[in-house]
């Protein structure tokens, strides 16, 4: 070994020795010279337990366990034909759905399934299967049917009993299946909201539970773990947060039932065109009445057959007071074609009533009631 290499090796050994000595010195400085004799219990693996405390086992936790397995992902594929008439995938969308019947019926939004005749349903347990679609554009509701046994089912609650301020839990698939089964919580912010044109939109539940694209069709759940709404929309503007909306489950029930039984929704109607104060104001008119003003009766329609005419003002249907057009829509949404209802109306300052047999609304006429 040359003198230079020998010196280099000696320096390296000295440095290593200094490092070890320094390490001992640091250990002595910070930990003392004696061996630690305590019990590092906090650093040991915790004992496994199935139970959690009542403080942690909140209503949100219980609702998520109860409803989460029944919330599915719904994927639609949109195809076009190329110049050689070949089918080409041009788009894909993912939303949510709620299994509400063990035989494979799933509630979702019409805008989730779009125009697709079949969709891919991704279950919470990882299975995927194809489903067929029935839809109703007017209410933005749809039913998907799959053929799978032993499905978990979500229980529907009573959306008419909701109180502003009570807990609201949203379960769905925001931004796609990567975040499948996401749970967010908030409160019922308001009831009977309409976000369409005044007098034309259905009444919705407003919540501040986070709802994002992909949540559509998912479940809005109360603290009892019951589905009280189908998440459908949010207001998405810069600086706006916490404005999500759901279709009340009591509104959805008859629509879903009709889609399953008839493949379509049969709606009752009174057979007239009318307006209330707010609708009239939108057209620059002043209407000094409380109720719905009849400005055109359809020949052969229910009101026509019952003797009502232009200029009458509908003030009650059955026991329900009618102050606005949405009140009339609510009453009709709970009735069926063939039902008989008592309509109370004002005619030239005189209150009168007539029994009216509801007819099925024509499919090509969505503007009258």
C-alpha cells in the first residue's frame, strides 16, 4: 500500500470512529446514560374491537352503513356512426342510482341515463351488469332494471315530514366511479324550492350537503337512514357554495311506480290554460285574484265537461287551497286519471264548486293542466 492510500484509509477509520462516538454522545445528552425502563404503550398496536363509541357511531355513520350498499354507479355510453357506418364511441357519462327493490329496480335521474336504452350498473360490491331504462323527461326521473339476486335495498322515507335544519346526508359518485360511495353531510336548507321558470318547475328539497357532478341520481338520506330525496342538481356559479337540490321521494314514488307498471307516466289533467299572480306579472299583467285564473278551457276536457269557463278562478281542489299554479301541480301529482276531484272556483264574485273527473294528459301537450 502506498503512503497516500494508507493515510486515506486511516482518515476514513478515524471519521467512522468519530461518528460512532458522536452518536453515543448525542444519545447520552438527550436520553441519559441509563436504559429506558418505561412502557411505550402509545406506540403499540391498539387492541382490535368491533364496537365503536356512541360519540363516533353518529347518525351519519349509521345512515351511510344502511344506505351506502344500495347506491350504485350508472355509466352510459354514447355512440355515433362514422362515414363507413361503423359504431364509434363519442362520449361516456357516470351518475348514481338507488336500489329500491330486491327484484332489481333502481331509481335515478333522466339526465343520468340520457337517451340510452341500456346502461352499465356498478354495484357497491364491485359487480357490474347491464340494465334497461325507463324514463320520464318532465320530472327528470328514470328507472333502471337489472337482473341480479340478493340486492341490498334502500328504504324510502317521508319527504313531507322534513324540517328545515335537520340532518341531510348525500351518498353518490361525484366525478365518477373513482369516488364511488362518497358520503357528504349537511342540513335541509329549505323546502319547496323551484329552480325552473316560476310556476313550471317542481318543488325541490334544498340542502348544503355537497353535491357534485356524478352525484345526480344518488340518495339524499335523513338521520334515520331513510331516502328522502333523489339528488338532482346544484347551482354552480363562482362564489356560490352549498346550494344542492333533490327531488322529494314522495314526488318520485308515483312516477317510479308508473314507469315500472306502464313503461310511461300517465298524468291527470284538468284541461285548461291558466296563470297565477306571479305568472301574470312576468307578462306585465296585474292579476288581482288569489288562485289560478282560467283563461282558456280545452274543449272536451275535464273542466269543460264540468261547466267551468274562461274568467273563472280556481281557489280549491278537494281540501287544498290553491293560491298559485304550483299548488295545483302538487294536487294533480298525487292524483290519477279517472279520479274525481271537487274544484271550488270564483265566478263573478260568487263561490261555486263542481265535481271534475280527471282525464289522462295528452302526451303532446305539456303546457296545460
